């Protein structure tokens, strides 16, 4: 495990302490969880961007054309705006 010094504004540090206490965890655990969540978010966006870059409009159109052209099932209709 690595130790890391992080400088936080006093107001942020106070709120982190309050939230960690509310969750009955240490400030260290709270920050580690927050960093892990942010990493997961960034990595998910990177993955989705990579997958989107592989997209092909003709493949999408071909796939969508396989869907039957029938009325929506009751409860699945689009709202009228």
C-alpha cells in the first residue's frame, strides 16, 4: 500500500470527515472509495469512447431494420410532448 499526501481546502476536509463519520468509516476509506469510483467512471467513459469509435452506421441500420415495425406494447409508448 502507498501513502499519499493530499492537500484539501479546509471546507472539503471537514465535509469528508462528516461524510466518513456518517458512513462509519475512516477518512482514508472514504477517500479511497471516492478515488476508486472516479477511476471507474473515467475508465468506463474511455471504454465507451473506444467502442463508439468502432461503430459503423451501416451495421447499425442493418440491425435496426431487423426490428419488426409493430405498435408498441401497452405501457411502452413514447410520451407525447
